[in-house]
C-alpha cells in the first residue's frame, strides 16, 4: 500500500513539485533577506510573505496530486489517458527548476554573507541614529510603583542624551504614547526617528524585572531584547548596560569620559533613589497653566518633600539637590522677583550639587537661568556652554543659547544657526511648536510683525490650543477681541485668566468690563497670594480701568504701586530676560499720569538698553496701548519711534537674508 502510494506520488510528480516549491521559496526568501534591508521595507511584509508560502504549500501539493500539466494546459490526472500523459517530460522540467532554484538560492546566500548590502552612507549619518524611549509599562501589581517605572525610562533617556552621536527625543514628546500607543510605523513618522526603545518594569519589594527591546522603526522589526532580574541595588548597573548596548547597536561613539558618567552611581541608597524618582514625577506633573493654584502648589509640595526625604538618607545625592532646586525655581521664579535674595536658594543648591557632581547638565541649565534673570549675562553664557559640553544636543540648552545670541549679542547669524541645528533635532509636535515659538520670538524681538504673523499661523497649525503663547501673540499684535474669546475658551478660572481679560478690555478702552475681571483677580490674589508674573506686574492696568470709570483715587494708588514695583526691579537689575517690560511700563505710567518729562526719561532708558532689538514687539504694542495716549501725537515721541523703526529695519533685513540661506 505504501509502495503503491509512493509510486503514484512519483508518477504524478508530486515529490518533484514539492521540491520545486521549496527551491523557489528558498530563492524568494534569500531575495527578501537582501532586498528588504536595502530598500528599508518593513519586516511585517516579510512575515506576510513567509506565512503565505507556508500556508500555500499544502494547497500546492493537493493541486499537484489532482492536476497534471498537458499541452492543452492543466487537466485532472484521471481525465488524461496514459498514452497522452507527459509526466516524464514535466518531471524533467521540474528537475531543471529544482536545480536552478537551488543554485540561485546558494548564490544569493553566499552573496548575502560576503556583501553587506545595507552598508551605505545614509546608515552612518546622525539622522539614522535618532531614537525615542517610549514610556515603560508598569507590570507591578502595586500601581504606586509607576514612579519607579518612569524613572527607569527617564534614566535611560538621559544617559542616551549624553552621547553626541545620538538624537534623543525628549520625555515630554513621548508622553503622548503612554496610553494605547499606535503601531511602530505611526510613532516613527510622528517623531521622525529611526529607532525606538520599549520596556516594562515589574517591581516586587527589592527586586525588579526589567525587560527592554530595541526596535528598528524604519523596518518595524526587533533588533534585540533583554530581560534583567536584579536587586534594586544593581539598578544603575542595568541602566548603564542598556545604554551601552543601544550605543553599540547604533554604532554611536561612546567616549571614555561619557562612559564614566553613564556608569557613575548617583547614590548607594536604593530608598533615597526611590524618593528621588517620586519627586521627579510630582515635579513633571506640575503645570501652573493647566492646573488650579491649589493643585499646582500641592504637587510642588510633594516634590519638595520627596527630594528632602531622599537627602535625609543621602546628603550627597546631587541629583536630589538639583531636584529641590528645580522646585524652588518653579515655585518662586515669577512671584518673588522683588525679594533682595531672589532665587538665592536655587543658586546655593545648584552650587552645592555641582560641587558634588560637576557633570550634571541640569545644574548648568538652572544656574544659567538664575544668572540671566539677575542680568549676569556672561556667567549665564558660560553655564550654557558648560552644559552643552556635557549634552551637545540638549534641546533646552540650545534654546537658551539661541536666546543669548538673540537678546544680548544681537548675533543673528549664530542665533539662526542654532535654530537650524534645532530644526534637525526636534521632531515631536511639542518640540516643533517650541521651535516655531522661538522663531516668533526672533521676529518679535526685532519688531517684524509681518514675519511674526506668518510664523504665528504655522504655530496655530501645530497646536491650535497652545495656552499662554497665543494669548501673548494676540496681545502684541493688537487683537484684544480675539484674545478675549481665546482666553475664555482655553484657560481655567485662575488669577492669570482674569488679569489677562482685564488687560484686554483696557486695550479696548472698555473700562467697565475690565474692572469686572480685575476685581475677581484682586480677590483671588488676596486668597492665594500672587502666583504668576502678571499678578505682580499688572496693577497699573487695574489702575487704568479704575480711572476710566471714575474711581480716581484708588486707580492712582494702584498706578503708583506698580510704579514703585517696577523701579525696584530696575534698581535690583532684574531686567535680564524679558525684564525690559518693567521699564516700558514705568514710562507708560508716567505718561498716563501726565508726568511727561519722567516718561521720556524712562523711554531713553529703553533705547539705551537696546530694547527695540531685544523686545521689539514694544513698537507694535505701544501704538495701541492707552498708557501712551497722552504723548502719542508729540514730535518727541514720534522721533523715538522713528529711530526704533530704523534700527529694527536694518535688523529685519539682516535676519531675512540669513533665513534665506537655510531655506
């Protein structure tokens, strides 16, 4: 029976058909292994082809058993008389196909082993070593361990960002993929990256099971996957090892000094590290624009407590000291500007942290911000440069470098060159919007409202609901009515919302509506204390509104109150970044109360400080600001603006010529 079946299989060429199918399939698979990497085709398509070949194989065997090839085409074997059968000739043809297929497959196999078809120059460029570390999945039963999971992901991201050859996407940009992440090709296209890191963490008491995989996003295939079952005391070793494996795979140069920083142990105390990670998460969540004052302060309070608990266990834990400094900065940067020791605690903490670990780029970022706000510009620039040595592609530092060249050197070539570098580094919507905003700030600083308007529309396309930024653009371009609608739609019930709405109605000379919002704002400030920069800087606008409705005495008191606040800021040299508005408002208040000589005295200070090139939006805003209505038609005032326009015109021409070189 078996012999008869075997003979019949041979007669019907089923065996040869099977071998021929295998030979042809082998050729197809060898061709795939060469062509797919060469043309960067996704592995998902390769899997479809392989599965299809496997699924079709039994159907092919059934077909070979049932049908026979004849000169007239395929016919059922039972319908072909023996004397008309050409199975012998078909068998010889199949033998030739088998031999040719195997020969070709062997040639392709040898070629693939001897020639690296994927080794091209494009693979060696920085663009092909762009990488995103997605939020790790928390596999722990206790969901309170989420901070540990996020800390693991952020540590790997920070280590990778120390390597100059890599373009690493920021944590803010990848947060959008935390819940229900889309397929890899979608993430790849949105972030414009070549590689993606995924991971999961399961923590059980003092043990952690960490699984990490590196994915080639262009090909949509896994490069490697590793699992680590380690004690918490070994967590830093795991982070460094994962970073090294990724760098090796991406052929990124890992200099000895960088490797030393990556392998450094920030603390020997795992509990202190756990507190530090909790503090980081609380700080990351705190957003004053989108949260109530109570919620925002509560998150900062929790962050501060977590960092302090970490430092109680390890007083030399420099990262936790920086965390505490970040809380202090965030809490006080806008509201304690009039204090003599403004942000002094931040400077003390940063100096302490950098004395312990001079390789913390976050420390140089914070200290540069401190020096900028205190008008110590050369020190700020020095810290920006030191930070960039540690993280050459750090986006936050590069944006600070751009602001330095734009605001203090008026070196538009270097400013635009920095923007161009950022253009090659940013990829997510949030980062692109920040880049778009920076371009806007360049046009705003030189008073180019046409270019600002054009760039503004690009920002709107990126994110129609961006809080704060559009509010500012609407104001400086004289669209108060548009701004009122925007603020009402997008801002929660906060001090900022009502003080801003009050200001908008002042610009429209609708003093009654302005007062309604200013009274709500005033009450919130009494209940909460000032929690944003406008709650310190805009009392004169309330004063204008009160004067406008006939409450002269209280209105004048508020105007003089703001006058003293701004003079104090000037005497304390708090006019570094974005502080020139204080001088502008002093001049405006003097104009409003009729002291014209004092007004022109402070306008001269604006000119001396090169304000028309640092905050050039003023020349647009001043044209409809009611503060200056008393001197608007005076020749002396018109000459000041004429000088400003000439200065801005030269800068605008220079910037447009430089921008054309990069387009």
